[in-house]
């Protein structure tokens, strides 16, 4: 059982016991809650609200999947281009083929022109099974839409990087993921430029290797004709910090990794720590860094346990349209 589940189940037990004892004491005038019935009712209400939130976080939100639609101006695009973007599938212990099927169905419902996947396809926390087998439903995307992916830190088995630079690592299963994706004819962009013609318009993709587990390299970007828009696809939004200064800025950065903090509280924001140098402002949604639009999706699955709060999984659908007003 993972840490989050232990905390939630522990809260269930403790909260229910408190509700029982407070309700019992309300009937005894000589006891505190018997003397202060309003306080007892408020306390019980707060505990029950907490139980409801815990049930939502553990059993409801991780099973939801929404479409998050975003529109973004891109001057060179005259005919709107729709991109379905997913990250953080984390196939393995908690999410399996059935979940991947649900994700694929949600992508197909959006009728995209292009499908991009931002890494962390497997959990890879020392699992003995082949977690790549759960990726099989992604095969249904091939032939229907141009489909590309980049690798994430979980493929490389890098759990986190300390401020000292020291890494916590598991087994490197990137080759297994690449093999599976090759079998399904889904193309990897590993420090690679790919320019497409969509609706008679040129648009370029640059997929960069994961900054924690892999090695970033922009050599292939030198082939880019900067008259065409380019999208930087990275697992980690911090990749924007590695973009060569001498080159024109990317027109858009697409990333994941953060899960939006996974658990978000009102007025507080994300609780989960993704160790992103850009800061928690960039954990979710569309933001700007040095005038570069960075969209970070909360992903379609979880890490560290199947727990989410006020932050359900999503398939992001980004429409690029030159006719939109500037941000």
C-alpha cells in the first residue's frame, strides 16, 4: 500500500472514531461536547467534509477523465490546427490497458489533427512485470493521426533529482518502451526535429530528451527554418531553460511531469512537489515564461498512488489559430 493510501485510510478510521465519540458525548451535559452542542455539530460537519474529500481523492477523481480545451494564437496558422496532448500514463500497478483504452477513446472524440505524448508511459518503480504491454491500446491512434512521443524520467527510472544533483534511480526501461512504441509505429522524437504539413500549413515539432534521465541535444534544431512555427515537446517544463539562446524562441512548449501537483487545495494550490525550477506557477495550465507560452498538462494518471484532489486527469486539446487575439 502506498503512502497516500495509508494516510487516507488512516484518516477514515480516525475521523469516524471522532464522529462516534463526539456524537456520544453530546448526550452527556457534563462533558465538553455536551455543554457546547454547536461546537460539536461544527466539528462533526468538518470531519464528515474531510471524509467526503478523502473519498473523492482516493476513489473518485483518479477514475475521472476530462477534456481540457485550450485555444492559443499562433500567427503563422491560418487554418486552425487541433492537437491532442497527453502525458503521464503511468501504466502499471494502478492503471492498465482498460485505462489506456479510455484515454484513446477520449483522444478520438476530440477529432485532433495531431497527437503528441509527453512521456512517463510506465510507473517503473522496480516492477517485475512488463508494464509496456498496457500501452497496446495506443496502437489505435496510428494511421488516423500523426502521432509522436518523447520520453520521461520514469522511462529512465529516475524518480527524482536532489538539489545536490544526486538522483534516485530504478531500472532504466527506456529501451523496452521504445521497442513497444516502435512495434506500434509510434515515432519517438529524441532530440529530433520533425516538420509536418497540416491543412496546407508547415508546423515543426522538436522533441527533446528528458532532462533528468536522458541527455538534451539541440543539434538537429539547426535544420529548422524559423519561418515555420515550432513546438518544443518535453516531459519536464524546465526544458525551456535549456533552449539555445541564439535561436528564435519556440512558439509553444508542451510538457507534463508535474501532475498539477496531483493534490490541490483552495487558496494553497498544489501540494505535490515535482522539483520544477520554473516554480509551482508552471505546474498546470497555460503560462508564459520570457514571453514563451508553456502549457503543462496535469496528465492522465498518477504517481505515488492513485490519489487526486480538485485536479482530475485530463486529455489536453490545444487549438492553434492565427485569428485569435493575443494573450
